[in-house]
C-alpha cells in the first residue's frame, strides 16, 4: 500500500483543488511545529516541561510552561517563511508582528498553542488548534498590523485544523473540502493519511458537558440536559452516555470519530464572560472542521461561523457535533 504523506496530500491539493502554494507551505510549517510540540509534550517530567510559568495570560489564566513553549515553537516556525502577514494566539495579548527582517505574506494564522492545559500535568491528551485567514488589503498602510485584520467571521477561514497529542499524535485538517486525518509516524517523522473521509454521524447517544456548572446554566441548557439524563423514559426516548475529557481537542476528536455532542454553554458565574471558549482560535476552527465533516456548530442562537468577531479573545457559547442534537439544543434556545 502506498502511503500518502501530508506533503503529498497538500501537493495533490494544489493540483486538483487550486490550493495556493503558499497556503500549502503554511500548513506544512504548522504541521512541523506540531511535531515539535508533540515531541516536547511527550518528554513530560524528563524534559522539565511540566508545571506552571508563574505568569498569567490576557484572560487571567495561569500559563503552564507548555503553553508558553508551544506558543514560541509556533511563532518561530512560522515567522520567517514569508507566507504570513501576522499571527495571534491565546497566549499573546495583541497581534504578533512579523519581524521586519522577514518577508510578509497573504495569510493570518490564529492559534491555541496548547489546548487542555489542565490535563498537561496528569498525562491526558492535549492539542494545538489553528485557523488560517486571508489578510485583508492594507491599501499600502505602513506600521503594525492591528487586531481588526483578524476580526473576520469563521466562514472566511481558508483552512483549519488541530493536532491532538494522545496515545497517537494526529493532525486533522480541512481546506474547505472535507476533513482528512493524518497520524504521525514517529519513525518516519511524517504525518500519514489514515482517515480519508471523516463524517460525523447525524445522530448520537453521547454528549459532553462539564456537569459541575449545572447550577449556573441558562434554562434551555438545563432543560435539554435534564432530557438527556432522563434517558429512555424521558421525552428523547433513548439512553445517553456522557464523556468529558476537558481538552476540547480530545472531545472534538472523539466526536469526529464516532459522533456526539459537545457543549460549553454560557453560564452565570461571570456575566462578563459569554461562555468559556474563545471564538477565534477554538470555536471557529473546530466549527469549520465539524461542518466539513457533516456536523453542525452553533452558539445556541446562530451558526458559529457566521458570528462577526468584535475582539481577538472574544468568548462564545459552543454547541457542536452531530446535527440532530445541535439542532435540538439550538431550537430550545429559540423557543
Ligand atoms: P485551554 O487549555 O486552551 O485554556 O482550553 C481549555 C478549554 C477546553 O480545552 C476545554 O474544553 C475546557 O477548557 C475545559 O473546561 P473545564 O475546566 O470547565 O472542564
Ligand atoms: Mn483551549
Ligand atoms: Mn490553550
């Protein structure tokens, strides 16, 4: 059997699907950075990479050493190649400027360098999430790239993906024509196409939510989860199973593999925070991937990909996965 590497897949895409060569190069570089992060994560205590930095990011979250290391790996890998006009990340307050000594390119890269921080020190799957946008025309504008350039709805993404660092390291990618899954072959050092046609089943019996926040939920979410828990004898007429890894990459990966519904609703703990997950580098790339695999993603009111972002670190409620359940919980919000 001839093995299709990520590089070969991308070259074939430039031929058959008009994927521009600089986008291909960008994805290759991101994948290389993910390999390095995978390697760093896997060293754990032996590499002295566990534990906290003792610093906070803009969202007031304690930064783990691996949050910062992964962010640096992605910046260093991507800043010199000439394919980017700028980058933004969970771990940086503002847009990252491409250093003046390097050429600039047409794209913007937005990422969550390490998703699932609370799972790092306990050896549970974590990952990297990324989204690629086109940089709007700057009409000859000089000077720093501002945050406005990034504030495009998710429908404008030209590519999105994530790497999950679990029992296997995998890279899941969409260029807007379906979702492909690649598994890292550590001996070869290459991502190999192993999941050719990823489809999220329309129906499911599995859901994911952090139940400890139940008392803070809005009425539609409480009603819906009550119905899920009521099982066969309730209005939904079937028993549901629950899973919550607490790394979005791992929960979404399970849903891409066997279906399910992922929820991180808004809750009343902090009224200034409409949800926990961030639109630009968590909700949008994951929603693009899920939709490309035949699933759906909303914030309870509207399609996530249609939301016009207002700030780089904006948070949104997230309901994504199997179509039937996303439609149901969304309908409950609209009643
Ligand atoms: P991050 O580690 O990038 O801050 O993201 C963590 C997110 C997401 O991965 C996960 O689904 C969620 O936080 C878990 O939240 P709880 O701690 O409430 O379970
Ligand atoms: Mn995250
Ligand atoms: Mn993170």
